[in-house]
C-alpha cells in the first residue's frame, strides 16, 4: 500500500490549469497549488455532518471540519475524487453530488483550488479510523456551540464565510 505522502496529486497554477503531478510530500514541502474536494453532507433534518480529524493527519490534525473530501489524485477529476473521498471517509456511497462552486484558498500550509459539492444522507456514517476521529450530525445550535468552543480547520472557517457571502443553500441558514 502506498504511503499518503507518496501519493501522486495534481499540481495546478493560479488559474487552476494543470501543470502535472507530484507526490503529496513534495506538494506539502513546497506549498504547491493543488486541487481538493469538499463535500458537505446534510441529513433529512438539515443537520450538517461534522468530522474531527485524527491526530495523524498531515495538516490540521485534531481539528473539526465541515466537509468530507481531500486532495485530488493525479489523473483524477474533481467528481471522481469527491465520490472516492466521501466513501473512504464516511462510508457514504452515492452518485448524487450537487456541485456548488470552485474557489481558491490559501493559508500558511495550503494553496489550493477547491470544488464544493453537497449531498443528503440519512445514515449511517462509518468514519474511516485513519482519518476521522469522530463524526456527528450537528443542528444549527450544536454547530454554533462547537464553533465557539472548539477549533475548526482554517478552510472550514473560509467555507463558512463563502457560504454566507454567496448564499449557498441549504447551508447558509446554518451559520
């Protein structure tokens, strides 16, 4: 089995044009722009699936996040990556992802082009032990409490603001 740091990932430029592939380790070390997927999952009650990352994650270990997803593998498209990541991290197998938008995000660790998808899922969720320490469906009040008391990944805070700014349904009512 290939180590995550040896996986090949897409490298892109500032306009999301493919430049080729490199290992995740080189991408992280050089802070290269790459592609990532974000899949926000709601249940029939409108609650949002939140995941707490394991302490072994290479970025943002132990922090909460509001989307499943991950780095797009070299040669893979955004949709295939999103479907694969969603199933790996949560056990959710679906073909019904709604595409919302593409965005550029950067911080001290990451520079990426992300694509936001969503889906609805009734359950159950089977978190991947290697990547997800805990997973819960949170209503608006629980989400607000967790945001006030816990730490989320920086890109989760970015997504919250982007969702409010762009009025992306059904999520804007959660923040």
